[in-house]
């Protein structure tokens, strides 16, 4: 692995590790001064589909994640100083990158923190997330997105795409799904991510 590829891998690990959250406290017991609280409880189970694809091969599988421990939310959480707190999920199988979650209750604050880390923010009525789209590193371009539900703060999408000038591409996508409606939701969430990217590009061009 070249030093450039290693640097890119470490950047991806840092971005994903920052929000690898997993066990949470009920919103009703929160007393955070900025209104932040966890949106799901310890023991809650969530389901995900993971797909990995390159120009030469691909792989896809499903897994579940159970919320385990209760993380503390720094109070106050300060943009430019703190990042999102972390906790853990118990996964039903070994995966490269587990799901993440963010505290809910103050999306403006989380947006300021994400932008302070050099990320773009993607927000709709039902989702919030951060990342970069089409970042140019010379001989390759990179897109990293982490999208979360505003209802419970749990990840609904994680997208990583790198495209080299020679046409070779790597893509890794994790989508949260309902076990009974997995095929339908897999398609719906994927479409929503495309819409988010289109909206971001239109807003960026207007700047």
C-alpha cells in the first residue's frame, strides 16, 4: 500500500471512528445544558446492509447491531474543541466498520462541530449528516458521507467512494434497513442519498 493510500485509509478510519457510537440513554433522563440527548435506548437492535464493490469484484451482506453501553455527552459540547461522543454496538458478525449514532436535540450545534472539522453538512426534515463530496486529491476523487436519522440519531447511511483517474473505483455503502422491508428501504435510502448530493451540488454552485 502506498503512503498516499495509507493516508487515505487512515483518514477514513478517523472519520468513521469519530462517530462509532453505540449504547444509549433515554431522552427523558437527559439534563444536558444544550439540549442534547441520546435518541435510543440500551438493548435496541438495528439492522444494516453492507455492500462493497470495486471495478473488479463485489460483496454484500446483512448484520444487526445491539446498543450496549451508555456514553457521556460532554457538557457543554463546544464546536472546534469537542467532537461527537462514542459508545459501542454489539454486532452479529465481524464487519470492517460498524454503525454510528449522534446525539439528537440540537442539530445547529452538531452542524457547527461538523463544519469545524472541515466537513459539509447534509440536512433534510428527517435526516442529518456530514462528509465531503468529490474531494479532489490529484489522481483520485473521494466522497465520504455519514447520514443519521433525526428521530433516534442512528446511522441510516454510510457512503465511501473513491474514483481514480485511470477509471478504477472502490465503493462501500452501509444502509440501515427494516428486517421486514429490507429490499424496499435499501432502495429508498439509496435514492435519498443521491438527492442529498444533488442538493449539495446545487447549493455549492450558487456560492
